[in-house]
């Protein structure tokens, strides 16, 4: 079999995975970095968790910033940066989902302070060197190695309190990272292997979760780690462009938007990438990848339409405009404005769903 030319480069992240081990792992990583002025970033709902995990750090903790907002508004980024400067933080400890990690990244971008990330959702931002900041409804993203966390501490028990709907949609957000890793700009043979394993773990975890298996979250978080890893390595494409554009413009829930858009993009691209579609079908344990994904979404009770995540019908033309603004998008199949209109129209009301 021919191996196409490829480029592979790895990035240095220290990852610790262990149920019930977060406090111990956080302490060890902070000590390894010899951090003396730790700034904790957290959302309000996670303050008790943060207190428990950092109790052993004593006076190494100098401040806590709990004003994290979804999609990292520019004002929040500025407020977090001011806090970091005021307390002369030498390490940012982020305990939360992608919005918390994103706020930590906003600090690291300008202050070049190391981040330790303790994820409490399955978003995967902790494994990437991508930052995102929203100004006037437009989300800007970019890459910068300074924002890549130096260490990541995974502990599936931290997801116990995550609302059921977010647990499921966040898993589909992770699955989207894996799916796009197959056709991302830096995809290579290794990322495809890891992406397929990520999809398999996430799909199996979601089915086990549906059966009420309490340890299914371990599999979901392991899948989300693989997803973040390949997302960072392979890069993203059409799917992420659509979700970011819509999320920023309409302030949509990030994970729910991914859940609605992913099967549409997969169905659109599948004819152009038959080998990928076959690998995804195998990983999803189904005959047809897009249909299997739709069935899994339906089975988990996750949102299936843009209407459900918060777009009104009269906003659809604007939705097409904000995504069309990003065209041409590098994609296995050409994306015309018409194609986009059809894709978003179908995502709006779910008429094409199996
Ligand atoms: P989030 O961080 O916005 O969290 C959603 C809500 O869940 C918040 O109210 C939060 O307080 C709450 N929450 C988080 N963990 C909880 C827990 N364990 N128990 C109870 N409540 C909990 O959601 P998200 O989906 O993790 O992140 C979305 C953001 O991350 C978006 O802005 C997205 O663009 C970004 N993101 C970035 C990357 C990247 O590589 N840069 C990757 C994925 C996502």
C-alpha cells in the first residue's frame, strides 16, 4: 500500500489521567513547576471543586478569578489578564470546561505564563494551542504555542456534576474533533489511527452512558483526550468553521451546536472521502457513518436541529452570511454558497434526518 507524504510533529504536554487523583496530580504538577503565585481560573459553578482540589497548595495560591464567560468575551479576557498582572501570577491553574481553559489561554497569550488545565467537560481545549476570543459577536481564533497547557490533569470524577445534556453534547463536540482530524490540514496516518480510536471510545462510552453505566464517563473522557490531541495535530475544517461562526454570531451553546452540525458536514463530505467514511462507520459500529452518527445523537436525546439550540428561522439568512464570510474553506468537497445554504437549512429543521 502507498503511504502518501506527510509531516508529523509532536508538542510537549504532560498528561496525567486518573479517577479520583486530581488533587494529588495538581499538587505534583504545581510543585514540579515550582510555582509560588498560582492564579486559579474557574466558573462559579466549579468553585467548590476548585477549593477541594487546591486545598493542599496553601499559600502558593494568590488569587481566584471566577468571572469566566462562555466563548471568552474580550472584556473577560482583559479582566483576567489584569488580575494575573496585579497578583504577579507565575502559573494559571484552569479548573473547568473550554471557556475556562480559553480564558487561561487569553492570559498566557500575552503574559506567557504556563497553564495547568484540569478539564471538567469533554471539550478538549486543554490539549490544543488554539485560542479564541469573541469581540462584538465575532470569534477570532489563532494558534500560539504559549497557550498550550504545560500539563493536563484528567479525572473523570470531576464530571459527575456536569448536567446530563452537556455531558452528551460535549461528547459530540469531542467526536467532531476526531471526525475533522481525518481531513484536517495536517492530517497524517497517525492522527487517523488516533481519531478512529477516539470515535470508537466516545461512541461506546455514550452507549454505556445510556445504559446507566457509572464508569462510562471514564471512557468518554479518555475519548475526549484523544480527540483534543488529534484536533491539535491535524487541525480543523468546515465543521469547526461553521460552529465557530454561528456560536460567536448568535451566542449559541458551543457543544450543542457541534452536535447538530456534525452529521450534516459528515453527510456532505462522505462521498468525497469514502475511505474515511468507511473508517468512521467501523469506529461507530454501523453501516453508514452519517446515519450511525444521527442514530447515536437521537438515542442520547441530544439536540438535532439549530432551532433547538437557539437559532430562529428569520436568522437563517444571516447565519448563511456569517459562515459564507469564511469561504472558500479548505475541504475535501468544494463548499459553494448554495451548498452552505442547503446544509444550514437542513440543520435548522432536521427535515433530512434519518
Ligand atoms: P463551558 O466551559 O462553556 O461550560 C459550560 C457550562 O458548564 C458552564 O456554565 C460551566 O460552569 C459548566 N460546567 C463546566 N464543567 C462542569 C461540571 N463538571 N459540572 C457542572 N457544571 C460544569 O463549555 P465547554 O463546552 O467545555 O467549552 C466551550 C468553549 O470552549 C467554547 O468557547 C469553545 O469555542 C471552546 N473550545 C475551544 C477549543 C480549543 O481548542 N481552543 C476546543 C474546544 C472548545
